C-alpha cells in the first residue's frame, strides 16, 4: 500500500507492504520475557523497563481515582498543556528504579521539578512515589524525589557528537486523555537508545480495551531489536502474545486512525475518500475511520497491535518534534512488521 502526499507534508504510521503476516497469526509465551534472554542483547535493561513501566501504570491508576476529588492535582504548564502529579510521580519513579540498576545511563524525559516546587505539590508526589517504589524506598525524602525528576530534566544531560546510550521517557503521553475519563487512552512510554538506534521499548496503557472476555483492561507492550513486539495484560501475571501490524493491502479495506486535533478534512486523502466511523458496510469511495487518538503514543499502540492499519498526521512546520513522543512507538511498530515515515 502506498500513501500519496498531495501537497501537504504529513507523517504516517502504517503496515509494511513487504511484510504481510496473516491476521490470525499469534505466538503465546508464559515467562518474564517472551523470548530467551540470550536472544536479547539488552535483556537486563528490558526487564528493568518492564518493571518500571508496570509500577508507573499502577501509580497512574491510583492517582486517577483521586484526581477529581482534588483540583490542586491538575495544573497547566506555560504551553497550556495539562499536567498532574501523576506526570511527575511517574518520572520520579521510573528514574529511581532505573538508576538503581543502571546509574551510568542518563534519562531524557519531559518534566523538571521547578514547576512542581512552584505549585507546592512536592509532598503529594513523594507520597505516591513511596507507595509504588521498590522495597526499601520508604525512607525517600523530598530531595530524593526531586533529584530523580531532575535527572531527566531538560538541562540534566548534554549530548556531544559521540554516540550515546540513554533512556527516553514520556511519563504520561495523552494527559488530556488521562483527564477525560475511562474511555480516553493514555500511555507511559520508555525506550532505550544505543549509538543512535532505538534498541528496546515498553509501553503501558492502563485503560486499553481488553482482548479477553473477562472484562480486564490495560496492556503492556514491549519490543526488543530483532525479537518482535509482544503484549500481555497489564498488572496480571499471564501469557505474552506476539503482535503484528494489520496485513491489509487495500485502501478501502484498511482501518484508518487520526489525531483528535486534526479532522479528516485537513488531510490530503480527504479529497479522494470519504470516511465512515460506524461498523456498517462501506460504499463507493468510503474508508473506515476509527475513533481518534488523544496522545502521540496511543497511535503507535493501535498500529503495532494491528487494531488500526494506518495512522496519518499532518506535520506542523512550527512544531518541534520531541523524542519522548515517538521513540518507544517507533520500535514497537517496526518490530511488529510496520513502518513509520514522513
């Protein structure tokens, strides 16, 4: 399948035209990792990332339960994007967990503690972090948590021309979705970059609609270079299932997904196709459009899991692309047999 640029620059996340596994193809494995450790060069880092993201998702769930009982837990940054104590709590928690095992690997993340200090939310964040951190962290001080947040702050690490190894974290991607309610998706995303290559990634989505009939929600997705993309139920000890992108090769059979901030009419393909959101039959030049995504990473989850075939995003020339919005999603899609391109 080819996506045509009709004049406007846009980004697409799609399946690979040369990799077409059948939709029913799944591999299921019960283990801490879904593949033998000797096959994964960075298996220690991957296990640490899985544990950190799992803990972070638990923190998000607990904070969300109490979120609307305290308006002080919802703030707005200078760029008018919402932020909560969960954003800071996740960054502190992941930073602390990773630094125990890999103290020499720096962290690139979204938040810093200055905003937290100015809004008197330090104690709230510390209590959430202590509740979810590894055993032995009950003596964490305010200074410990603030230092952990700033370890991933914008001025924490300076990169030179020499290839580096570093973690990339998006504490909560889709904070607006986090604030909307149970149906809007949000993601905790963590990736490891080695010598300019993304080598592993873990995404946790606490309210991802479950695939099973037991009503459970939440998913954990992992990828490791050369080992594929896998998912399992979040916070539940169970099987890993290998995931592949959708194998559809026809435009009128594909399931499209777009950003909630960009209507279909703003995209180049709107001049060629009309959209249909419900599950009815398609007619003429209609294509299937899935509900929109609230955050940057949930679109990658949709594509890598095979739920959507194509994601289109019209690029904004004035907008700076942030690595934490894309790193983990890129490797998950690639290892599932898909492609991310502009």
